[in-house]
C-alpha cells in the first residue's frame, strides 16, 4: 500500500510541475503582451534552458525582435533549431522562413523546404504556402506544380491569401493538373477579397478573368465564393442555388420588334434597359447560343475597339431596322440577340 501511495505522490508532483511550467509560459506570454520584456525573459529563459520547446521558440522570437535583450538572429536560429528538432511547427516555420530569406543563416532553399514541409505536415498554413511556392518554382526542390496545387489548396482553405492567389492563377491557366476553369479562378479572386488587391499577381489575374468571363460564369463564381464563405463560417447567409441557363432572365430573349421599341424610345428608363441588354449580349459573346462564330469575330473586333452605349444603341437600331424591313421574316419573331451581334459586326468590325 505504501508503495502505491509513493507512486501516486510522484505522479502528482510531476503533474504539478507541468502545471507550474504551463503557468510560467502563460505568464511569460502575458508579459510579452504588456511589453514587459524583462519579466517575460525571467519567466521564459529558464524554461527554454530546461528544454521546453515552446519556450525555446518564444526565446528565439525575443532574440529576433530584440525584446528584452540585444537583437541577434544567430541566437534566434539557435533556439528555433532546438525547438524545431523537438517537432514544434511554429519553430519549423520560422526556420524555413529564415533559410529562404538568408536571415541569420546562409540562404538555403533546400533547408527551407525541409522545415516548411515538416510544419506543413502539421497544418501550418503559412508553411504550406511557402512549400507550395517552392514546388511551383522549383526552388530547393524539383518543380512539381501538381503537388504545389495540393498545398496551395490546403493553405487557401485555411485563409492564406497568397495561396488563394496562386490557386486562382493555376485554375485560370490549367496548371498543375488542374482543369482550366475561369469560374474557379475567379472564385478564389473573390475569396481573397480586398486583401488580395495588395498582390500584383492576383490583380493581373483578376483583370484577365474579368475580361474573359461571361455573365453566367461570373454569377456562378460569385455563388461558389459565397458557398465557401458559408461553409467556413465566415458568413451566416447561405449561397444562392447554382446558376443554370434557365436562370437567365426571360427578357433576354425578347424579339426584334420589342427590342427596337426599347432602343428607339425617348424614355430614359427604356434606353437604359436597351443599353443593359446590349451590354449583356456583348458580354456573353454568344456563349449560350448558336452564334459562336459571330461571337468570336466580335471578341477579336473588341480587342482593338471600344464601344459606347450611345453608339452601340445606334448601330443596333440600324441592324434592327434591316431585320424588320420584312415584317413576316422569321427573324423578326426570334430572339434579338443575333440582331445585336450583327449590328456591332456590320457597323464597327468591318
């Protein structure tokens, strides 16, 4: 019985020691938050010297930032290396960043990849982004865009803006085995949001996609972005249903006489409706209809020319006049999309 009591006391002592250790580190972190670096150092250094990995990482961070002691990157590397060897992912990320930047150590991308991979395997999103960039560009490791896409996906889902930007690019160009999809590319642009506008590469991808997307594709990208945000708990509003062809407003298929009445009206609301209709048809470029060849010609034309609302309305009216010369012509009773495209082609794209 006495031996059992002794074992219990030993275990209890160990547990109390661990609790005290946790309290010291917690108090040290609170002291750092108050910028009481002297007190933080008194609490953290002994724990680091006794081998606690988290304390070692904190002490390395204090050396890096010069908090409570002289700034010294070599000492920061020393403590981070000890913590990283014990498997602490935060220290592994810090080491990877330093080797990539040549900060406190000679630049060594192979070492950076080694430590990023260890941290990435423990779901550290920034390390996943770093590893993805290395694999994408072939820095310190053989280029492998497919594996890069895998890590970008994980980090992007965790909210890493740079990985979201890279996924947008890779979907837009069909890189790394990803099926090319402007919709998926633009979805990640929307998810990155305003923070993504600080990344030049994402801004360029965004501009390209906005020039290429059809109206229905843009709507679907918005829906997918909202669905992602809803699933991640970033918004309480559920996404709208998927965009289907039949979701396009039926007014999109008005016939030629109806469109002519709108576009030749003197009522501002009718003219605005006409302009919106023309813009919608030109934007979709025949993607949903059997006008693909004309749409391609129109796209080529628009690479060099710009079209104002007023001039577009004028040329469409001329095309509609030609369409309506024969009141019994079948085309006069069909959707006016063809008239819009024909008008632009005839009067602007000769």
